[in-house]
């Protein structure tokens, strides 16, 4: 009996050791798993398109996710810690932007497109608070103000536990329980202002603190530079071709340039051309300045003579600069005694290559006569031009003769009467 018990005990011990070995081996070859419980990381791209501009949908918007490290219990970041690289593509196709919806307040076309979950294929090998930085990659579209925003993405990863709520499950399973975002830089590159630390985007990192902020939004503003010109002509046989005519334009910045977000003044330079050639010795620049705190340009004046024009050119004129698409302007010419003025305007009109004058005659005629009036127009990516003609009023060549005709007739009648009187006297004397 004792021998039998010894064999049973020995067998049980051996089986226990074998099972223990099997379990140990199994635990060592099964890597920790990672799963999500509904926590996702979504970022958005909002595109604001200025009036008159068109977005080239061949450009895609891309973002960079940079690893920062693990958050330590004191809230600082251990930048030496190894954390997984997020391989989910962070690209939003340009073709997703189909034009958007008109914002009746700003007058811009706006559209927002969201990415898929950035953590869809992520694997976190252990619990912790993982910190990443997300920024946008700038492209090369003319007139696009790319977002300079920067967000910290905080991913909270916890161990799955047994029914007792304390014991870590075996094999270890990690769960993404929350994802939050902390805005550390605005779209224009400035640092967010702290208002209420418990609610502001820029609150300090705290271990275990959840950041329930909605998906970050990178806002781009499409505001391309466009051509703009004003030409002067005079008409009439007695018109003075050396006379200067004065213009007083007012430019209003496009909606995509928000005054509250501006950090510097924006300037745009045009030049006077004479008979189609840029004036030199001296050059005659005309500068439009949008101060960072103002909606409209300062008071601006320029003068033009016959066959002169003011031009804001875009490439390939390296030393000139166009004006932003979406800029609204009012152009008024000062009235000049003796001249009747009229203007033909082409506002964002498609023209035929090789034309010597803007447009094809399809522009609106704005008769301003003796009392000049302005009109609000919005610059677009097509032709923005106007030709202002001042006509000197005609002088009738026979005006002097016509004015003296009554006196001449009176003299003729008087002379005729006198001659008749003398002739009558002679006939009477003869008889």
C-alpha cells in the first residue's frame, strides 16, 4: 500500500512539474495582446476656400505622428522609453474635398474631413500613458496657409484584470481605455492662452488624467495671390495726355485672414507700367498693407496718365506680388473738370490667351460721369482688370461764328438798309 501511495504521490508531483513547465513555456511564447474598447483617435482637416479661389484636389493633406514617450507618475514624460510607432496612414485625400458648404457668415466655402482611427492597428505591449505629437506637413499650393497647429495625443493603456478587479489576466491583455488631446500650438503657430486650467486645452499633463477633448482640427486657409490691374486712357481731340488722374482704392482683406489670429502685417506690392513697360528711374511702387489689427487697408492713392497702368502681377514677375483672392475692393477716381469718365471692368473673368486688353468686351460698363462712384468687387483667380477712360468734352469748331451770328446779321441788315436809302435818294434827285 505504501509503495502504491508513493507511486501516486510521485506521479502527481511529476505531472504538476510538467504542467507547470507547459504553462511557463506557454506564457513565455504568447506575447501580450492589445485591444480597444471604443477609444479612438480621430483628427480632422478643415479647408476654408476664399471667394474666387479653387482648390486643386490633386494635393493630399498629410500629418506626422511623432513619438514623445511615456508619462511618468509625476506628470513628466520619459522620452527614453520605447513606445510603438503608429503605422496607420495619416493622409486625407484632396479628392475628399468636393467644394464644401457656403458659410453665410464668412462668405467662404468650408469643408471638414476626418481621418480613420489612428490606433486601428496599434499594439501596446504594456500598460501606461503613451504620449505622441501630431502636426501637419506643409504642401506647395499657391496661397495655402497650412496649419501650424500641434497637438499632444495621450493614449491611456490599462491591463485587463480578472473578475476580482485586481489580478492581471494571464496572458496579459492591454486595453486602450481613453484617448485625449492637448493643444500646444494654434493654427497660426502661437501658443494657446490659459484661461481655466481645468478646462483649457493647455492643462498640464497629470498621470491618470483623461483628456476628453474632441478630435483635433487642423484648419487650412486657401488664399491664392491673383493678378489685378487698373489702366488709364484719355479720349478727345483736346484731351491732355500728360494729365494725371487720381484714384483712391480701399481694399478689404479676405475672410480667410482673420484679424484676431494675425501676428504680422501683410503687404502686397504693385507697380506702375508705362505703355506696358514697368516704370524705372524711379520705380513707382504702390503698396497695399493689411495691418494685423485691421480689416481694411490704410488710405491709399495713386495717379495714372494716358497709357499708364497699375499692375499687381503674380509669377513669373519675381519682384511683384499679386493680391489675395477674396480681397474685396472699391476703386474711385477723383472727378476732373472738363472730363467725363467711364470704366469697363472685368471681375474674375476668363480671358483668351494673347488678348491685348482684358476680357472680351463682356465686362460690365460702369458709367461714373461727373460724379465718380465706387463698386465693391471681389478678386478671383481669373482676370481682374479695369480700363478707365476720361473723355474731354468736344469743342464745336463753328462755335465762335454761331455765337456772333445775330450781330453779323444785324450789321448786314443795317448796311443793306443804308445802301437802299442812298440808291433811293439818287433816283429821286435824278427824276
